[in-house]
């Protein structure tokens, strides 16, 4: 018994010595609060004000100069706020216990339209000696009701066809058609419509060279061209929505593109004055008798045919509204409403062309020598369109060579080596020709050195400073994708996944590869993703199945998966996206 008591006393003595000697503290693990425990942040809208409150735990403080308020969506806006007087702590200005700051909603709504996201950024420390990483808290608020045009513009800028469909699902048919007309007008302000301007202008110019009895009204020509274009968009969209067949992609066949490129070359040579394109006189007289006066004069049928094929082949832009309309038809099965919506969109897209026709009718000068120069300009434009079409399937080096010949030929045609006394303003004209010549020579050097970009013809000589592509250069690896192969690669990734659907005949796809993906901001964000590029040029059954699986239409389309391999349909992007916008979008996906 005495031995047991002695042992207990000895143990007690050792423990007391251990504790009072300070060793007990070494066994205690210092516990610090998590950021959410240390800084409880709220933001509430009430009576035209947003009250933000940060409740700090005991012995926690925030540095005054680290506190920032900003709007981060729909655009970034730094907010100027009235801060309370801070306290002094070890020579720094800090806030403790509770920090309340109010923001007038009117001030915010004067800078952003519609719903917005408020971000509060700050950094704080504990008096016990730990400092937290910078903290950002975000809060969603409903802003002032957007006007209809602002709503449409916001949806289109977001670039997500599914959101366009959601926007229209509960609207009346008449309203939907009117909205697609507005969407078409918005698209008309993009480069999609540019290739059609010289085609229509050359048709109108051809009319000016005819006798008054044979002329057609320029506005009527433009109207027929635009109507044919709008009908084409409607037909193609309905077919794609019902059957899943991409008619535009089917027409990007090399043989078809070669035939139409040849037609444009023939038209260009005609505009240069080498010959005149026309039907035999006997055919013309028969057609005149068979047609009424409106159709017989001016080749109205021919104009309609040009409008039809221009919509299909010359400008195969896939935009969010077009993708949204096709998806609307696919999801609702309402081909009639979808067709009328696409027709209205085509009319809106053709607005600049109608303005050209109207202006040509009122302000076109009388025929004269100026027409020869203008015809030659349109001839060069036709040749450029032909090269652009051939470039959709020819090797990049050969395409670059054709561009070089065009620019050098234009320079020679402008008399770059001719010298005349007292030529006056023609010197400026020759200077422009010299610029074309130098650029053409640059493209020629680029074509034989293996360059593949009109924007970087000397890339093979400046490889040390050129911007590396954000994607793999071996294009063969982008072909032959199936749903199974794609999902296998997605599941193998431990990062979020970006999937880019493109094809050789897609101008916007090339712009993404040349402008957006190599941009430093985009490359920095892409480090957080696995990037997969899928080439749909061959339009195989697997390609069609991929588009159908993710409810996509045409190219370019960019889809996203999160870290858990979930498909983020609301993050899909369609068409060309500017680098800054794409980088911001990537950042939002990675959160």
C-alpha cells in the first residue's frame, strides 16, 4: 500500500514539474480560427442601400488599406466607398470587432445595367500572430429592370445559345420574331455580313452599265438578295433543328468550294473588263418573254440565287442567336416558329445591304470613268473571297502564296513602279501600292518558309519571340473524336476541361486560334484547365453525334466541364470570343 502511495506521489510530482516547467504548452496545439469563423461577412439590400457588415472575432483585425469594394459582373467597376475611421495598431490602420459600410444602389445602377455581383476584398490578421490570405466575398443583387434591347444585347454577349432559348421559351410568337429581327440587326454590326457587301455592290454596279430600259432598281436588287439570304437561313436552320444535319457544313466540300471560287474568279475578271458575262441573245429574248417585266429586267432570279449561295457558302458564321434558334427548334419541335424567327434574323442581318441599295438608288453618280475604278476594286474583293474559300481546304502555305500573289498583283496594277511628272495625288495612291507590294513580298517569303499565318509571315524566323499556340500543333490528333473518347479524356483530367469544337472552313475558329487562344491573359487562365480541341472538318457520324449530345450547332463551340466531370451547359460559348472576355469566362468557370 505504501509503495502504491509513493508511486502516485512520484507521478504527481513529475506531472507538476512538466506542466509548471512550460512543457505542457508544447503539447497544446495552437488553434486558430478559419477565415469564415474569423470574418463573418454579410451584404443585404434594403431601402435603396446595400448594407455590408464584417463581424470580426475576438483579437482579429482588418487592414484599412486592404479593403476594396467592386462590381465584378456584368462588368468590372471599382466602387468608391465611405469608410469609418480606423484604429491604430502597431503603426497600421485597422478595423476591429464590427465594420459596417453602406452603398447606395443608385450609384451602382448608374454604372451597370441589370443584375450585378458585388465583391468585397480584404486582408486581416490575428493578434496571436497569424495573418490570413486575402479574402474575397461575393454577393448577387438584382438590379434595375433592363430595357428589352439591353436584355437582348446582354444575352447575346454572353454567347450561350441555351440561355437565348431560356429567354424565349415563355414569350409570345410575335415577340420572339420581333426579337430575332433585332438580333439580326445586332449581328449585322459584326464581320459576318462583310463578305456579302462586295458581292451585292458588284451586282448593283453591273446594273449601272446597262441602258435605262434594262436597269433594275438598286433597292429592289438589294431586297431580293436579302430575302433570298433570309429564306436560306430559315430553311437551313429548320433542317438542322429537326434532323441535326448541318447543311452549311455539308456545303463546305472542297469540290463545291472550288466551283464557287472559280465563279468568283470569273466574276472578278469580268469586273476587270476582260469580258462581259451574259446569256446568249436568243436566251435573253426567250427569258424576257417568259418573265414579267420586273423579273426580266436586271437578273432578279440571278440575284436571288447569289443571295441563296452567299448565305450558305460565303458567310457561314455561326453566332449565338443562330445557334439559339436552332436549339429552340430542337428542344420545342416548333419548326414553324423557329423558321420565321430565323427568317426575321436574316432580314435584320441584311439591313446594311438594304441601306447600300437605298443609297445606290439616291446617291449613285452618273456613269463615267469612276465606275471602272470601282469595278476593279470589287474585282479584287471577289478574288479575295475566292482565296478565302479555297483557304478552307488548301494547305496553309499554298493559301499564303495565293494571298501574296493577290497583294503583289494589286500593287503592280496600281502602278507602283511607274513614275510620272506632276502626278500630284497619285503619289499617295502609289504609296499605298508600295505598302501592298511589301506586304505581298512578306507573305511570299512566309509561304516558302513554312509560315501559316497572314498576321505572322516571318514566324519561322522569329521563333524565339513568337507567341506559342495554346493548343497542340498536331492537327491529326484533333480528328476522330467520339463521345466515348471525349468523356474518357474528361474523366482522366484532374482539372476543369475546355473543349473547343472547330473546323478548317470556319473563319471564326481560325480567329480563335490566331487571336484569342495565344493571348497572354488566356494562356495564363488555361494553365488551370485541360484543353481539348476537336476538329469537325470531316463531319463524320461521330462528329454529328458529339454536336447532338451537347446540343450544339456548327462551329466554333466551346464547352466546359468542372473538376467532377460535370458538363456545364450554361457556360457554353459560341462564335468568336475576344481574349479579355474569354479569360474572364475561364476565371469564372475555374472558381
